[in-house]
């Protein structure tokens, strides 16, 4: 396994250096020196600097330098200090309820001809001052990346018990959603000839199937493999999200074959199917700001133009929530999802003191290498997994599995379930090795998406629906 590269540290050092120079070029007062855990004795100094930026004391240039000083100070804090920084920003620069109440009172009493002006005042009062401060960071070099990483810190350092951070996180999400509109994003194919610094980031950011080393990455960029990413103009050297594609014959049914470095590359003219086998969000701070669906459709369009011989566009996807659902649901078989005969056979394979024998068996190292176990478990697990994908819901009619929900909402069809398609430790732990093909039928995408979004209807191939009828 390759050691994790240190580009994040290098990027941070470069950014801090640039912002330090910018902050020192100002005629603003003293440098902002804070202890790394931001004790209470530093709070007043920090709040004074925040106020100075908002009031633009000394003009816009001084305010920009002050924002750089704030950003530098934030990057020098540890997790305790960063959390305190964010809480101070959230608590002291929120909207004023007294001001809003006063404006509403004036609005109700105003002559209709005056209400337009008061509505404008209300709109301005409803924007928290902290949003203007956050926007000042946007004007700095790499300021957008700084804000994306700050939002990632909010996810990491916040909790359900900190509504103040939740409100701040929402404010920043609104800003980033506007800045990262899909119309601003550029689709770029990444190849082995791309800058080494970018390739290094792919190794770090890959979230589905670990890139083990440089040879592994090179294999994923050969002639019959493609990698595409979205970039933003203000983060030109940082991929936002990227997708890996294999050009193959027919549906790919196991990830081991796709990732096998010893295979001879297939002539792309002989391929009839594009398999999307990994989609990775590269920026945690953009969580909840969705452009993965646009990425898939843009890549499908590009591949169709460049390779007219391609007839199918499908994924080979993990089922990350399946084992977790099994562990929480299939215990004493109280839901009746396993027949009495099946339960008896499974119970005989596990020690008598195990309340959840199926969960116990799947936790045993190497169970998938035991042919007797697999003969018993395969039909059972395939049926349970099909039930999980089609019938287990959240929020009314959304598929419980997050990957399933993503592809179904984008208009895909559940095409095929694949037994032991991911025999890695991660694949066995998350989904008992099962993977699924979601097919993007270009003629049906829109109707499938509308049906799923409106009613929760799931387009499913006959080969999948028959699995669930085995019980």
C-alpha cells in the first residue's frame, strides 16, 4: 500500500505563506496572534478583527488584508481552537431578531407605497453579517478552497447539540451552492500525462476502491480505462468529484477483473459497454452540494460522441449499507424474511449461543472461500439484498441504501445483482461481497427519475425481480 502523500500539507503551507504576505502588506494594526486552542483570553482580540473586516476599516484593501490575517490565524489553530473560532463567528455575527421585529412592525404599519423599500431592508437584515465575512475570504488566493475546507471542519467538529454551528454550516452551504453551480464547472479527462500533483491527489481522494500505488493508477488510465473530473475556475488544480470508467464487452460482474493490472487492455473499438465503477467526492466541504448526476450525464454524452460503438452505460456499484442493515434487522428473524428451513440450516452452521447466526457467519474471516457455506448463503443473501434495495426505505419512499438512492434518483435501472463481485475486505464487510449494476438507458432516464422522485417507483430488470420471489 502506498503511503499517503503530503500534498495537503504542502498546499496549506503555500496558502499560509501567501496570506501572511498579504496580511503584512496592509496598514492594519498589529498581527493577529492567537494560541492554538483559542482560550477565552484571545476571544476579544479575534472578535475585534472580525468586526474590523466587516466594517471595512481603512477601506476594502485593508479589509481584504484583515480577512487574510483571519484566515491565517484559523489555519494555525488546533481542532479545539477551530471549533471555538467557528462558534464565535456563529454566535456573534448572526441576524438581529430585534432588528427584524422592528422592520416587520414598520412594514405592517406602512403605507403600501412604502413597503417595497421596507422589504429591501428586511432582506438585508435577514442576511447574517457572518455571510459577508465569509464572502471576503472568497476574494483571496485559494479563498474558495479555504471555505470548502472550513465547511469540512464544521462537519467534523460539529454535533447535533451545536445548533449554532449548524446554522453557520447552512449559511456556508448556501454560498457554496451558488458559487458551484454546475454551469461554472468544467469537465476534464485526466490521463497519465496529467500533472503529477493532480495524479497524487487522485490517489489521496479515491474513496471507493483504494488506489494502491502508481502502477495501479497507471492501469486505471490505460486505453480502455477513462477518468473524468469536474473542476471549478477558482479551484483549477483541485478535482471536485471524479468518475472512473472501464470500456468492456457486456456488463462487468466483478471489480477484481476491472482492477486487474495484468489484463491486456481491450481495444476501445471492440467495447460495447462503459462501466462506471467508482465515483468519488474529492471535497468533503462540498457534501450535500450535488453535481454527481450532472457528471455522469456529461460523461455519457462525451463517451457516446467519442465511441459510437458503445451501446450500454452501466455502473458496477457497491451496496455500502447492506451488512449494516443485516446486523440491525436479521437477528431472531422476527421480520420473517428468512424461511424456517433456511433459519434452521444457518443456525446449524453457527455456535448454538449465537442469537444472530447469519451475522456471525458473515463476520468469519474467509467465509466466502468455503464452497459449502456459499452454496447455502448465496440464494439467501441475494434475496435479502434484493429486498433491501427494493423495499427498505427512508424518508418515505427513498431507497435506504445511499448509492442506490443516488443512481435511482438519476434515472438508472437496477439491472443485475452480482455474487461475490467485491471480495476485498471492505467489500465483504459492507455488502457480503455483493455488487449491483445500475443501467443508464438513455431513452428511459428521465421517466425513471421522475417516477422514483414522485412515487418511489424503482425501475428493475426482470432478472432482479425474480430473485425476491424465491422466498
